[in-house]
């Protein structure tokens, strides 16, 4: 036997000990490298969220200036009695609040004082008068939104002139920064102090409703067909291949499809939620079909066999037994697909949903914009006031997405059945 | 009567038909053997309801397409109509205004001819509207009545209804094919029109991209140059090189750590957190890249003395895109490492290899095809990504390998070409479809290859 001649490895020798130490060090390095990459990836996410929240929370606040308007001394010709009952709206529309506000600002803060107020400051004065007509009989202090420069100065990032102007206002106790509902209730505007997210949010909501109404029935029905009834032949193979490929097609291609088919061929209205919904539905449908098929596949065959055994037809088996059992899984997949569609921007740019819309849309065919497109539009704005508004809109979008994904996880945990 | 009212009327009739047929079928004697009714009452109800609703709805659909022509024909059949100018731009403008006036979209017209025709148009619209409504309701009644007479214990309503259900299911699943055909057809059709103006050779191999077509013929640069090579290079540079340099090491090492080293609790929490990276909307990444990453990189480049540092650098877009892609790589790597048979891992560990040696020398080589497939899928995802590059990469079509310089990509140019105010026929807008076609084909090929690699690999261990 040869083995008798071999000397066994001496594990205690210095060379061996060093070798083992080297290998263990490599092991520790490798492990640390893995941990580092996990932490780095998570760190990116944290940094992203931190940046957005850091920039964005101030977008929900607004700086107001206390403006004292001496109505009897002003050029405003408005009878307080005209503001009661009918005709109040007309009386308000006819009055020159814009000039009065500018004049009051110039008087209070010196020449150029009107520039310290937002372009929409006169709206605040008008609304105050409409709410309390007896203001007109004397001198009144009204909080009006400040211009972007003052707003930025109040939040600590502006040029020297604005800082000085803000310091003067602050010394006179004529300025405050507080949470404002303008951002949550308004629509797009040209002045960053007047913009709001509600118009885009409502557009997103209407578009999502259109998407789910189109994509969900089609997706569920085709998942049922492919999983339960389809014979194995060339046609069903073709359907399967197309669905799998559609799931991987870049979203911008769906935008090109929407532009060529829905706008140029079918002449549907541009910028309308219905077109956005159709485009996003085509994009979301494959996701729903794939999720639906997995959920249907998970229903055990014994359920089908039992139903067939007591005389149900194949349609009854599916609609009375398989579909209800698979529905939680399908819904989870649908919500995840909808969340993806909600964050989608590129296809909607292609079909013209990037127009400037200053009114929340009222229906499926009215021009609208959606949250992610609004973020994109604001990010292109030159005015510095839009930076915090863009980040604030991103916070709104992320919260909405988080809520949808949370709902999907909740549904999965609550209704998931282990067979 | 408005279209919606007729629709509701027909659906109401169908509901009545459903209830009455169901009630009648419920009254059948529950016999035994041959006397036992074939179908359940619900099936009879659905059968009659379908007969009441479907023919009437099909008729309404056809009528909505036919009646505008009939209405216009009748409205023009009078002296005022015959006095209209011959078919052309002016005539169609008058007719469009006439339609607008009649529907109330336009409050006040500009053309006297349109106002003159309005009464005739309105009366003929009313005339044909009543005809359509009456015919649809009659059809609903006739269909419902015909079906109702067939309700009997022997009638096989269930078979008929289920045949309709199967047809609906089949149609729903055909929509996927229709969408694919629609994508291919629209891309091909517009691209062919583009290639009729610009030769495909020039498009695929030309190195100058400047799609500005002039408004006036004598303007400088009126020809426009459509050489897409700088775009292809920019796309590959950002999506397949820079993004992958970030995503492959981070994604692979994260997957290895989470599957092999991490405690179950850590894995349970960290995996969804990493997957959140893929769930963040791309517009958010784009804004982040443009607002935070790009200025930092430009300052860094200026500090270490790199010339031509642009604030819209390829590096900024590529880095952020790489971060977005991490979860794709890591979840594919996770799957393929988990699919390696336990016996291979156990064998290696039993021979005295450390965990990291097992991973590097056994698990990763065995899982390599799956990892490669995942990387290919990630590349296809990265080159189709739009918002990050639109917001963070530039518009200058440079052919450069300097990561701090500005490059442009296929998707950026598609957005750029299609979002301006452009007539649809110009070579500039058509070029977007040609770029889309190239993008579609490349991502399709990448996906097919990737799925085939992954599938083959799975079969090897099953």
C-alpha cells in the first residue's frame, strides 16, 4: 500500500497555521463585502428618501405677510351691501383687488413692496372680503401669501436682498410661515407660491380608474382562459409568448403605440385621462395576467375534481370555485401592477398629458395631467421655488405608492391560503 | 334621447328579461330522471338577457357609425345645402362648425352657411335619433321575446350561455396578441415612412445626429442628419456599461450575503427594503439624479481637473440607473443561487472549504447561467428606461467615452422628438418611431435570449 509511505499533513505546522489564517481572513473579508453591498444599497434608498423629505417638507408650508389694507382710503369701489345675496360674485369680479393690494403693499413696505407679495396675493384679499364684508368699512390686517423670494428667505435659502427684506418684515412681526392647504388643494400655476397637487392627483385618480376598469376584467378573463381552458396548440403558445413579451416591453413603446393608435388613428382627445388609461391598461394587463395565472395555478386540483364530481360544468367550476379562491392573489397582483402604472411617466408624455392644466379635470375626456408628469414638469421649471414643490409632490406620490403596496401586502397576508 | 339613456333602457330591459325568465324557469316542476330540467333557472335568465341586450347593443354600435353620414346627407338635401362650396377645406370647415353648433360645443358660429343649415341639421338629427332608438328598443324586445319562448325544462340554456362565456374569455386573451400586433404594426408602418425619406444605412451607421428640420427651405441645416450611432452608443454607455458596473457587484454580493450569511430575520427585512428600490417611480430617480447627483459629480470632476465636465453627465444618469437596477440583478441571482442543489454545497463544505470558497468556486459557477440571464434582463430594462435619462442625461449627441461628458440616448431622443410642437408627417417625428422600432427589437432579443438561458439552466438541475 502506498498510503503507508505518506506523511500526514501536520496541521500544527507554522505554514499550515498561516494558510488557515489567510483563508479565514478571506472568508471574513468576503462576508464583510456582502454586508457592505447590502448596506450600501439600502443606504442609497435612505439617502434618496432623506433628500426628498429634506427638500420637500417645506413645500407644504407657506410664508404669509400681514398686509394692512385701508379700504375706505383705497381706490376700491365696492359697496358692502352688494356682497350680500345674489350678485356678490359679480360685484367681487368687477372690483380691482389687484390694484388695491399692490397699492397697499407699496404704501406699507415702501416702493416695490408689491414685489414681496405673491402674484395671487389679491386673491387672499378678495376671499377675506367675501368672507367678512364689514372689513370694507375700515383698515384691515389680512395675511396674504408672500412672493417666492421672501418664502425662500423665510426657509433660509435666498439671496442677500431677500434676506434683508425678510429680516425687516420679521422685525415688524408681519410675517409667518405655517402649514398651508394651498398645496394640497390647488392645481398647477405659473407662480410656485400658488401651485397645488390636487389637480394632478385627481388626474392620476381618474386615469387609474380608467386603467383598472379596462385592464382588470381583460387580465382576469385571459388568465382564466389560458390557465383553465386553453388547449395546448400554436395559438395559445402565441398568446403566451405575446403576454410574456409585453410584460418586458419598455414603457415608452406603449406610449408610441398610444400616440399612433389612440390619437392619430382613432382621434381620441389629446391629454385625456381615457387615453392615458387605455395606454396604461395595455401596459398593466400582462402583469395582471401573469399574477392571475400564478394565483389560479395555486388552487389545488382537488377543488376542481370535487366540483366536477358532483356535476358542475367547467364554467361553473371556474366561476363558482376557482376564481373566488384565486381572487386575493389576483387582487394583490393587480394592486402591484396599478402601483407601477401610477408611477409611470414616459408613455403619458407621448400622448400629450404634459400640458399646463390649471384646473382639476372633471371627467375622462377633459385635459388632465398626472402626478409623475406634474413632478417632471415642475422639475423643469426655472424658478427656485419649484424645487421644494417638486420634492413635496414626490412625497405625496411616494406616500400614495407606499399605501398601495402596503394594501397589497396586507391582502396577501390576510387572505393567503396555504393548501 | 341621448345615447346613454338608450343604453340604460336596453340594460334595464335585459335585467327585466333576466328576472322574468329566471322566475319562469324556477317554476318548472323538479322532476326526476328525464323530467328533470336541464339547466338551472339562472342559466335561463342569462340566456334571455343576452338575447335581449347583445343584438340591440351591436345595432347601436353600427348605428353610431352609420347615422352621422345619414344625418348630414339629409341635412344637405335642400337649397342651402346644395349651395355649399364643393368638397374641400372650406366645406369641411363649415360642416365641422355645423356639428359643433348642433352639439352645443360652439356657442356662436362664424360662417353664415353653417347657421343657415342648423335647423335642417337639427331636425334630421332628431329624426334619425328617434329611428335608431326605436329600432334598438324593438330589437331588444324581439330578442328577449324570442329567447323567452324557448325557455322550457328541456331547453339547454346552460350550454348556450357557457358557449358565450368561452367566446368572451377567448376574446379577452386575444387582446394580448392584438396589442403586440398593434405595437409592431404602428412602429413598422411609421418607420417605413421614415425610411422612405432617410436611408436605413444612414440611420443605422451614420455618426451625426441633428434632427432639426428647417421650417423654411433655405434655412441652414434644413436637411437634418439622422445618423443614430451616437444615440446607440449613449444608450449602451449609460444602460449597459455604467449602470451595470454599479448594479452587478452590488446586486450579486447582496444576493450572496442575504442567501448565504444573513440570519433569517435580517433576510426577512432587508429583501423587501432592497426591492423598494425597484418600486420607486423612475421620475423620482430622475429628479434625484438631476438635482443631487449630477451637480455633485460635476464639482468632483472639476476638482480633480477633468475637462468638459458637464452638469448632465453620463455618469450621473448611469449611477442612478444602476441603483434602480440592483433589485433586478439581486432577485435573479437569489433565485439561481437557491436553485443550485444542496448536495453540491454540502459536498464542498464537507471537503473542508470555507463558506466563501464554496460560494466562489461552487455556487456562483453553477448559478452563472441564471445570473447571466438576470443581467441580460436588467440590461434590457436599463436601455428602455426613459425618465432618468430624460432628466439627467443631456441632449447633445456626443460619441465619447468620457463619463463626465454629456451623451444622449434613444429614449431621450424619442421623448425630445415627440413632445415639441411638430406636424406629424415630418421626418423628425417619424424618426422617433424608427428609434422605437430599434429599441423594441433589441429589448425583445435580449429578453428571448435571457429567458432561454435561464430556462436551460433550470432544466440542467431538475
